C-alpha cells in the first residue's frame, strides 16, 4: 500500500526534475515546447580585459559582476572589435564588421553612409589643409603623405538586417534596450531594429555632458532628484521596471551601460575611497575605478530584480565589453598589461575583452571556456540556447556546446580595421587561429605593398616578437584564410593611394635616402629621427615603421638611408657625407632644431656609433640597437645622451658594454645599456614599440652645434 502510493509521487518528482533541468537545453523535451528563457545582455563600454576582480585586477572592484561570473562559464578568450560601433553591429546581427562595413565608431556621424567604400582619390595640393580636403557629401580625400586609401565606414546599421531583437520578437519575446546604442539615430534606432522599449532613445557615443546628472542627452530625467546621480544607476531603475512588467512573459533585454566610456567621471566619495588605496603603478586611476564600481552597482540592482521576481533560474545572462581598455590618457585610464595596445587598434589589448555566460541548465557554475569567441557568435549562440526559429544567415556560430563543456573546433577570429589606428598603425586586417596571429598592414611598405606581421600568442601574449620571417609557412596559411574571408564577406579593402608622394626619395652625393613626413599637419615643426639601415631595401626603416614609433604621441620626420658600408667610403668620409645630408634635410624641412636623433639596427648600429661620435653637434641623443661592434671613440660622445640595446647573442655585446662604461667615466650626461635575453630578437620594432624608450629619447633636447661639436 505504501509502495503503491509512493511510486506515482516519485515518478512525478522525477518528471518535474527533468523539466527543470532540461527546459531550455537546445532540442530538449521535444514532445512539448519548453518554457522560453529570458535573456539579459550586460554590455560595458570600453572595459579592459583585466579591469574586473574576477579577471585579476587587484585595484578595481566589481563585486556584483564577480559574483555573477562564478555562477556560469567564463570566456577566457573573448574577442570584440577594437572600437564600439563595429562590435555593437556584430552583436545585433551576428555578422562580421567586414560584411556590415561598420569598421569605425561612426554610428553618430551626421552623414548617412549605408555602404562602406574606399575613400576618394581626388586631391588638389593648393586645397591641402591639415592633411584633409572636404569633398561634397562630407567625404574626405587621402592626403599625399598617406600610403593607403582608407575605407569609409558605414555610419548606420541598416534596418534591412534581421536583428537580434526582431528575431526574438518574432519568437514571442518582449524586447527592451537600455543604454548606449551608437549604430545610428532615428530611423535606425532600437525601435526600428525591433525593440519594444528604448531608454533613453538617443544615439550618442557616450553620456554627453557627463555620467553624473543632469544629463543633456536625457531631458526626461533631468530633474533635481537626479543631480549628481550616475546615469547607469538611473538606467537600472528603468530596466528593473521592464523586468517587473514582463516577469510573466519571456523577454530579451539589452542593458548596455555608458560606463566606462569617457568622460572619466564619478561621484567624489567613491573616488576618494580609491584614492586612499591607489598603487603607484599599473591599474591605479581612482576615478576610473569609481566608474567601474558604479556600473557594477547598476548591474547588481538589475540582477537583484531578476532574483526577486523569481526569474534567476529562467534567465540567460551574457556579460561582455565592446572593445579593449583605454590604456592612454593623462592620467592613464587603465593598464592592459601584459597585452599590447588598447582601444582603437588591433593589438590584443584593443580586442580582448572580459566575458561570461550564465545559462541555467546549460553551463556549470565556476567553469571556464578557452575556445576563442567573437561578438558575431553571441546572437547565434543565444538563438540556439532559446531554440529560436526563422533565423537569418550568420557569420558567427553557436558556441553553446562549448559553454556546456563540450569540445568544439577552433575557428578563425578576424579583426577588420581598414582605417589608421590610434597608435599610428596602418589600416589592418588580422586573423587569430591556433595560437598564431597574422596582421596584414595595407600599403605599409615603402612601395605601398602590404606588410605582414606574425605573432605566437601562446608564447608571446604581448606581441613583441614578429615571426613572419622565420615562419613563412604560417604566414602563407593564415594569409590565405584572411583573403578568403575578405572575399566571402565582400569587404571594402584599402587600396594604394595614387597621390602618395612617396617618402620624398632623393639622392645626395650618391647617397640614396627617403624622408617620411608625419601624418599630421604639414609644415609644422617636428623632431627628426635619422634611421641608418644596412640593406638596399632599407629593412631597418621598415622595422622602425612597424614598431610604430608612435606617431600618435611622438609625430616625427624620418630620414632613412643605407649607411655606407665596406667599399663605399667608411669612417670619417662616410660620416661626413651623411652629416652633409642631415644638414640639407634641416634646411629643406621644418625640423625642430633641438630634437635630431640617430638610430639604427644590425650593421646600421655601427654607423650610429660612428656618425654620432664624429658629428655629435648634430644630435640630441643616439639609440644604437644591436648588431656590429662599435668602433667610435668615447671622447666624441661624452656630451651626448646614448641608450644602447643589445642581445646576449650579439658579438658586439662586450664592446658595447665597455663603451657605455667609458662614456659614464668620461662624464656623459646619460649613458645606458639594455640587454635582451638570449632567446629574444633585438630589432628596431622592439625598441621603438616601447613608449618608455621613446619618452626618454624625445625628452633629450639641445641646440645643434653646442658643446660636443668637433667640426
């Protein structure tokens, strides 16, 4: 009797448990449609990959986000576009930026551009002004000192795309968008893209006027009670209301915060809290820390509403950032170390972001997913989890199996930035696959051919050692994949600029040279860097350009030449010839006379020692990099700051050390030597990619012909 009564109860409990565990696993419970899960997408703006507690920050605090990350699976290799609008367009469509043409943050431009295209080739020297000429329709022509014709990005996300909101809505969901949009104003707003609710229904790139109320962009909320209030906190109130009104109905909600986009601003009491504990180096910006804490609190408020409504076990949560952290500014906003670069460029620091997914019944709490995931994968993944029907074609794919702990094949991660980056890098497309990363820098060689760089991310996360020469097999494999991707997506690709005046090539007493002008205002005085190569193709010059000498921070004129070698007039004769050329350049170009520097690598470094010792009156500092043994007399260099770089494998290492020590003994204003480890390659791009080195170099300044001159 007892057994007879218990069996139906056990069967009922088992059935109930099965429903609870499988109600929104893809394909589960096929006999009767499962209950539809809610979806909340938390997206932060400009948040760096290690700017949270759960990603390893020792200074920034994010208790709510950290707690939520532990409830699901952390994406250890999450990628985004290097700038906001392209990422947002991909998240909304599941398409690659190369296909949508949204490759720059132009979502708020006055000019409506629905199809990406290469910038105009028209150029008239007499109309040249600040490197740009405005053309009818707001287009910009390429200036003649720009090697590539960049791509003009889309500025509106066409409503012809079947967006994520449209598809969820067609599957019975109520949809809401709260926060930043920036892929087009009305008639390209969230409402036209399928959202039932859009707050605050503006298209600004950030919280125009500031994060603290009153907010010019949000007139409805400009009330006395909101004075000094964080905008994300106010957005959270509207999101909470949306959750409460739709708790009995499946909903999809974007909570896309304005934090932590500029302006860097937060409530003073929170800033003071972080000021009291800020470290001296690394992540130490107290205002930025306060911004993260404020947005974290807003997320916490939203999720608390989910829990109080009893929806936590019925809601999929996605957390992501739209691009890498901003690792510049004064004071520096954040530190993406050990990754290189930040927002606005294709280095890992610009495209790696934090991310995690909480999927009740699908993900296990406290797990990690090491599969590379991109913005374009989010929409198809959510469609798979929620068993949506009527799906469009995606460039991305569902990674739901990987989130649930199953093995998946790694697919290429593409980044298409066909404009010049914030670090002065050329228009670029990159691909990451199997631990390798290949960059294609468009038209970046002296003859406007494409230049390639290759990095082993497994061994070199900071992208410091270019392997493209030593691994041509990997370059060939990845370049083929990259070319096929651009062709398949019908991407607009930069082209050589026919108006490019080259690097102002010339000849002086049989000495071939090139002068590259800064990609900034023409005619303005900037420092001159003399780069001595040792090969006919000016390899040292190309290496220096690849290092990027950071035109963004240190715009320069660059004189590149092959230093005369054996049989071409060495010693004083060669140095005199090069010195004569430098004096000619100083007359022909608006050079800052107190800032002329000389550098070179390999055999060119021997030329640096020789030239600087025989003509110290020309230079403010010297930067020899590795290579041949110097034969310069220390006496000629005693009044010149010198920073030498070498490798443990260099045959000249002992001589270089001895020369630096002799300079110190002779009273040199500054003589330094940095030695690279045995397995590290010492090239100009290593040195010139180091901002500490550049800051030191450009801090040296003295009038030409002052103490130290011998001629």
